[in-house]
C-alpha cells in the first residue's frame, strides 16, 4: 500500500525541516508565498500527481502580473519538492 500525501498534508513536515535549516525571515517569506499562492492552487493535489507542465503554466500565469513574486514562488515550490 502506498501513501500519497497532498501538498497541504506534506507542508507542515517541510516547514519543521526548514525551520532547522533556514533563517526565520526566510521561513516567513516561504510561508507567505505558500499560503498566498501555492496552497490555494495546489494544496489539495497529491504530490505524485503534480506535473512540470502544470507548474510551468502556473508560473507563466503569475509572471504576467507579478514576475518577481512568480520567480520567488517557483523557487519555494522547488525547495519544497
């Protein structure tokens, strides 16, 4: 039996790990991007079901209005995965 987690289920474990490795200001920025941009779009998705194409399309759509924030959000997503 394989266990598949959603992104929302996995994130608390990642944040625990990140708190031990990253500065508090970085954690705050990660959390801001996670809760404002990433979780609303992908929170219920299983980690194993996320595709590169889907993430690229999301990134492109964000870049249209907020290019710097889009790049930062993608960097956070990459760090999490």
